C-alpha cells in the first residue's frame, strides 16, 4: 500500500469569491481564506485548494485554458515509496522536489501531478441498513436523519486525454495504479494501490465528439455516505441556484452500471468542470478482475431522461473480463492526437458528456 488517495486538488480560478461560495454550498469545510487563496478540508484530510490565475503556486505553463483542476497531488504512505516513485518517474519525465519533499512532474499527456507524504485522517462514516419487502435489517429502527451533505473523501478525478491508454500505462509503470475497467473507446478506470474505491482516476478519450482536442479537467467526485446525503446535496445546490450538469444528459440523481455508484453532478463556476456527489460505489482489492465493456452498457443503470443513445432495447450487454488487457490494442496510439472514430461512439454529442 503506497498511494492512498488524492491529498489535494489544486484549482486555478478567475473569480475566487464565486468558487469559494460554490464549494461552501457543496458542503466542504473552509479551513482558511484570503484574497489570494481558499483552502477547504474534507474529513479524510484531503483538501480542495483554490488559487487565482497567475499565482506562482500553480503549474507553469498552465495545462489548459480557463478555470479548472490544474494539479492533482497524490498522498503517499511512506518515504521509501515516495523515493521509489520519484526515481521511476525520473526515467521518463523531468522531476522536481520542493523544500518540503513534495515531488512534482508533468505526465506525457500534459497532466501536472505531485506526490507527497500524507496520513489520511480517520473519520466517521455510516449508512442505515436498507429494508426490502422481505428483508428488514432495520427493524424497529428509524434511518439516520441527515440535514445536509458532508462529503467525506475525494473518490476520483477525471481528465480528457489525447491518448487515454498511454495515460493509464504511465501511471501503471511509475505509480502502481491498478487497471479496473475499460469503457471501450471512451475511457479507462484505474485505482491507486492504497485505495479501495472502484477508481481513483478516469481518463476520457479526446477522440470523442464531446471532447476537446487537448488535455483538460472534466470532473472530481466526492464520497458521501448514502443516497440520502446525495439527495440532500442535490436539493441544496438547486436551492442555492447552482446548475445540475446532468439534468439533461444522465438523469439528475442516477446510478452508473459499471461502478454501481449513485451520482449527481453540479457545474463548477467559470466552466471549470463538474463536482460530483458520489455514493455506494464498488470497493475493490487486487482480487478484482478488470472488465471491458461497450460504453452504452457500462454508463447508466437507469435514467428516463438520459440521451437516447443510452436508452432503449438495443443496448448491448457487452462485457468481457480483460485481465490480459487485450481490449487496449484497438485504441493504442503511436503518438497522441485526435483521430476519427466510428460506430455509436461517433454519435455522441455534448448532451451525452456526463453519461459516459
């Protein structure tokens, strides 16, 4: 066990006050703020850090135009592992060390990352047993009564990549990330070795019609205890006037088939991507066997107002175990760059973005 999750998600923003208001309404706890930055701390100890554009603490050059997640800082459990990662990364990319020992580099796909020692904080997380008509584990007992969403963890981050297979294989070679699932032609899920959430990162194929032609942040997901907490968060964000990204694309509150997770997406101000409430995801270890599946099969379990491409009787039950990674071969690239794709993938539109 070495990389234990996202220690910090570092955003570059134009309107610091508006972004601070968004994350406060979302349920994060503000730890500190001034006219240059705002720092939010989750119960797990992970942070969301906001800097104004041009701040010297942001990566330079900027990995993509506009607001968004500019640097992912991965938490490492021990010094020996940190040194091992740094040495491995240095065989392929330029590596720098800060005075505090933080290791920094830019991945071949353009993603700035950092690694630092981190101890995840213990925190309370619980959900009520679920009753069914014939099974009543919560007998003579009321459910936990929640009054607001309090996201506990950063479960995963998502980026567009011009070579999504190559992006994963870089993490695999140097950081020990585990391959968990492949949405064929759409993206690839991977898990940090010291975590158990289905995925810590997901790379989306830039070849898709919905995608930019360059590396870019897409969304960040926060772990909640149960569907009640997701509903409370969704209702509060709507009350506060924030936009539900998925209302016209993946059905408001819904569930992903591939990961089992309940989700709800909100637009981050400044077209900075999306923040996701996330609950009841699959939890895995190294006994998990990766799967490859058709993107329509894996995306949604149910959603009446999802785009037509994700609904209907023609959704193929196309899933195969993929321990040998044979599904990668059709999507490998000799060099990054946008290329045309065919079949149903070519029919995706911007309305479909949040359903993949």
